[in-house]
């Protein structure tokens, strides 16, 4: 469950079923163990940028969706920070993308919450014509870690993922064995050592995963500028399609 600033965005909390289904016999003068089953519903507000591709309104087609997760330096309440790097930066500079681009902002001092991101995607799907067999997630640094975590928890949702200089849980990575993955990292990264990505790639390969690993020999932590500037990256990403969604 999200904490801190994510939790500060809670609008309402509802608790139901607070009493047990049957009365527990009382033993006066003794302490007993008891249990209750309840349900807690959280409503959270998520700020995000959205880019709608040219031709969307003129057609009735469903469109691919790319979810972009920024790094730690872009957290906060100012959405302009999200435009510092990656696809939202390029879109702000006038680049035309053939997909819906969704770029949420993570609150200060928090990490990406898969549950909240899933809720965001559900909402986007309800409002826009999204091709659910062509949903992708990519991110850098903290967003690279968020990409790994979100995809590991919901591998059935994504046609492909592209984490950049991220990290994650190698014991859970086999959940992605059927999801195309392209990983990027700079060999001279001092903030997040390349070994963090390499261990995930190695573990995923061991369980038969479809994974590519691009190492930039001279790059430090910024492995994202070259990646997101490369047309071949988008060609590969959009070329992946999820079956059965």
C-alpha cells in the first residue's frame, strides 16, 4: 500500500465489515485472539501529462499507449519537471509520436506504486481509445526500477518494456519470461551500477526470457538521452504486440 505523499492524496477511506461474522465467546478476565475481515478503498489523485497523437480524432482506431516513468529528480508537484527527460521532453519540443504518451509524476520522497499506476492506466483506457494489445512501459533510473516492478506485478498487461538504468528483484523477474524486454545502461554509471541491470538480464535469460541488453561503453548515469533519441527504439517497441488482450 502506498504511503507518504501518495497517501496524502487520499480523498476518502471506507471501511466495511468491521465486526466478525459471529460472536466470539467471552472469557472474562482473559485475553483472547480474534480476527476481523474488512475492506479498505483508497481514492488517490495522480497528476500526469498526456500526449494525443495527430490523427486520433479523425479516426476510430485504437492507438498504442506508452507509459513513461521519470527519475527521482522529477518528483514533486510541478508537472514541468516531468518534461526534463525522455519522451515528454521530446513531445514538448515538437516531436510527433504515433502513440498515446502518458507521463505521470511521482510525489516527493516516494517510489513508483504499481497499484496506483495500474489505476491510472485503467482510467486512461476508459477515457481514450487504447489498443490494449499494444501497451508499453519505459522509464529511467527510479522510473527504470518502477518499470521493472510494475511489469513484474502485471506482466499480462504489457506488450513490451524498456527499463533504463534501473534495478529490481531478480527473484521475481521470471514473471516476465513471455514479455519482450530491452534493457539499457551506461557502463560508467556511478549512481546505479550497471551490475543492477546485468543481474536482472542474466536471471531473465536463465528462465528463457526474451531480453536484449544495450550497454553504452562511455555513458554514465544518463543512458536515456541516446536511447530515446534513437528511432530504432520506437520501431522495436511499437513492433511488439500482446496476444490475448
